[in-house]
């Protein structure tokens, strides 16, 4: 029987939440960025932060917004979150986090929230704090504000290929374009251009004081197999470490062996395993 109820956390417990997030800086990076920017008040944060544990001993948190992300969720915490969430309509588009917690939640929620469009149970979580040993591609640079129109088609192609649906489907891509524009504006989008076209791109999709998390890595199909990805990623990692955060992290599908080899060449090491359930 569950003896510790799940509760919605507020701004008064922010310090306790931040202490927990510091214990898992890579898997909890997206949640940490949102809380740093918006706090825990649900009307500002665009999501709810659920907590498991007593007020004196907060043990785990779970972000519930556009996605569902458990952080430091033990088996009892997973069971408690699932017990609460099973009574609510699913509004999130994915469940993502440490694999044991995500798959535990899905085992308990699939009957009421299913079916999933895709379940990715094994996504290596990687990180590095060292400048890459290999030479960085000097042609990879931050995208300029005037280049959003050139970057956007590549971003759409990457998203569609990776997630399996187009980001243009819901609102014609207006929300996704705002996101891409914001990444460019804040100096977090990188690309290599050849004849005005993007042949490589990547973004620092999440930035906290502990890590810069790379997402959206993409090579144009006609450029694949030419060996440009390793030097291009080295350029991204180098700039991120020198300019943005003390570590760079990312996660990758276990079956994407070419990408995993690229990240290994750039000095990334395993720091855990994530899983994602896509709706």
C-alpha cells in the first residue's frame, strides 16, 4: 500500500527541487531548464511539477506538461505517479527520462493511455566535459538570424525523420518555427552551409548551469557517408564547452550505430540509459 502521496509542488519547495535536479543533471536537464526559467508556479511554468516524498525529504519529482518526465523516480515513486496519472486524461505527447522509470510508468499507464505510436526502450545517455581530440570543422558555425528561412526546412526534415510525424501537422509549423527562431536568436543553433543549403545542423536544445544538451543532429541525405559528421559535431561540442556550459550531453537511439560512433569520436561517454514513449 502506498503510504506517501504524490502532491503538486509550488514555489516554496523550489530549493528542494533544485537539489534533486543537481543529483541527475543530464537526465533531468530539460526539467531543470524549465524550472530555472519559469519556476514551479503552474500558471507560469506551462506544466505541473509533482513530488514524491515528505516535505522534509523530497525523494523524486515528475514534470507533467507537453511531455512527462520522471526524475530520480524509484519503484515506489513510479507506482505513486502512475496511480495518480491513471485517473487523468493524457495530454502529454511523450514520456521521456531514465529508462527504468519511463518503462515502469508505461507498464502501469499503457492500459489507460495507450496505444503508443512508438516505444524506444534503450537510448544511451552520453556526456563529455573534455574538448574533442579530433579537428573541428571550421565551416560549422552558429546560425544567423537572417538564415532562419534556410535552416527551417532542414529542421523540419530532421524532426520528421526522427519523430515520425511532421512538425507542420498541427498548426502549419508556426509553433515549431518559433522554436527554431528562438534557438537561432539565443545562439544555440549550429549549421554548415554549402551553396546556401544546410548540410549539417544541430542545436543546444536544453541549457542549464550543469550541461548543454544537444538535439536535432542531422546531415543532409546526399551528404551522408562522406565523413562530415564527426568534425561537425566536434565544432558544436567545442563551442558549447567554451561558451555555454561545463559539460555537453545528448541521448541517441541504441540502433543508430553511425551516430553513436560519431559521438564516441567526439569524446562522449555513457552516463545512463533513457527511454521514450511517443504518442
